[in-house]
C-alpha cells in the first residue's frame, strides 16, 4: 500500500495495472452524514459514489485540457 505525505500527492511507487491505493479522507461530519444518506438512497457504497465523482472530475479535466 502506498502512502501519501504532505499536501501534494506525488506519483506512487510503480503499481501493476489495476492496482489499488488506499487514501485517507477527512470530511466535516455533516458531509460524511450526507454522503452516507446518499449512498443509502442510491443503493451504492460510499466508495462507489466517490470513485464515480473522481472519474467524472478526471474525465472533465482531461476534456478541458484537450480544448485549451
């Protein structure tokens, strides 16, 4: 498992394709509660929701970079 130190994430050690990295996430309690409630309504895990949001942000950024 790779660890991130400091405020800026850097490349982790070489991971095999499809490898996973665990990251810690600090959220205000009200956001954490709202996220759990959202996961119940969507019948998805919190991790599935967060991965979807991350995928969308990365895709949006990649598209914006192509057009700039």
